[in-house]
């Protein structure tokens, strides 16, 4: 339902060594915040200068293999890499949004996210969650139909909730569920299985169902929203 959450699972040096070993080239790796040029490569003889966005530290094995093949041959398509970039755009937008507006309020017209967060933190997490929370930019109804209701960005430890939910008709229990879901992302780490990174793994789903109004929230999402 919700967006991929970024956590660092590889170190820069570990990734560089892997690329070097897998390609047989001398690899110089630079991590950037450049969201325009996510991945670039220059080669000379048996050396490769690779520049990539920091989010690739979190890429799954299949994506790293695709990047490795690209470094080795400089040919071929990279559909998995493009898909990974697309899936992580919400986190990148969150980072930019925060940098432009450091004093974003969590108080909406009808719902106060900070109060909801604090109540959930006390009820379910023993007040251990330290994330900040805010309403995101105004989104279209099309995005709501695509179910992009919330996201958690591990790079900034920030939860962002789609402001289309800040309506009088949106029940408090549903917003509580969305916030709870994103809070889980800050504490339940993703696991790797068959080279894939699973965010909504079995542990996550088990804890998600501990939300007291889970079934009620699911019913409202399916039938009323």
C-alpha cells in the first residue's frame, strides 16, 4: 500500500569492493545527492569512475547485478534500476520538501498528526519512535486512487502523510492506521529474500495487524474512501 522506506543496508566501501570484484575493474565510487543524474559511469582502460545516488546503498541484489553488468559492458537496458529509482521518488521528494520548508507543521485543518503520532507512540511503541511527521504537498485524486497515502524516509527519519486525508469525512481511526503503518517502517527493518528486499515482510504484517482498528480501517479503505 505505502511507499518503500529507505534504510542503509550496504556501506559505500562494501559496495565499491563488490563492484570491483564483480567487474574485474578498478572502481572509484562517489555517492551524491544529485536526483537528476542518479547513475553515471566513465571508464578508461581497466578503471571505472562510478557516480550514483546514495539510495543505491539500499538496492537489492538484482539491481546491483544489473549495475554491475552495465559497468562491465556499458550496454544493455536497466529496467530494474529505473524501477527502483521510481519507487523511491517519494523519499527523495520528502528530503527536498524538508530542505525547503524546515518548519512544516503537522497541524492540518481537521487532523493533528503530531497528536496522533504521540498517542500511537505511547500506545504501541513505548515512546521509542523518534521520527518527525508532517503533511505532504497537496496531491491529486489520481494519486489517492493509486493508494499513495503515506511514506517513511529513513534518510531523514520523516513520516509524510498525503494531505488529501485531512478531510472532515476521513475517520480518525483510518488516519491513525496510516500513521501507525509508517511508524512501523521506522522500526521494522526490511529483509532480503532471493535477492529481493521485502519491506512488507511477515514480521511487518504481523505487527501491522496488532493495530486495534486494523479491520475497520481496511474496510473503510475498500468501501468508503
